[in-house]
């Protein structure tokens, strides 16, 4: 099972980086916003914007 995961990461490094970075950034966002009284729609918007930002970061890092 681990070898299949490693093979997937080798074939799709940008996708793995995007998923890992987006998950980490969303975790930090949710931890930082835990004491802020945000509406659910506001929090959802911030999460979506964070995921888009992670995608842009990975895309820029892979420019060649």
C-alpha cells in the first residue's frame, strides 16, 4: 500500500503538494479563527479562498 502511495506521489507531485499545503493552511485557518465569531458562510468563504491560494502557490512554484 505504501509503495502505491509513493508511486502516486512520484507521478503527481504537484497534486500531492497542493493537497498537503491546502490541508495545512485550512488547519491553521480554522485554529486561528476558533475564537472569532464568524458566520458559517464567512468561514466557508475563507476556507475556499485558502484552498484557492494553496493551488496558486503550488502552480507558481511549478512554473518553468
